[in-house]
C-alpha cells in the first residue's frame, strides 16, 4: 500500500511511502520508500528511510 507522497528536488521527483496497514491502529506501517521520476516511473531501488531517498534524489540532480 502506498502512503504519503512527498515532492523532492528540482526535477519533479517524488518520494512514496510503501508499507502495510496495521489492523489495530489502522495506520500505515512504512516498510520502505520509493522514488519516482516526473513520469511516475519508480526506480528499482527501495530506500530504508526518507532521508536516504532524499539523498538519492539530490545525488541524481548533481549529475
């Protein structure tokens, strides 16, 4: 299940939360983060934290 989506960077990247719905709290348990380009295509990597996903996008934009 996809949770919140956060825009990041200058080139239209987004960071998506991916996880499972907790049946008790009904909140999303984030397992990892995905990065999508401006066309909505996700990169193959999964990122353990929001900070790591942000750093990945920043590195892409420096190239």
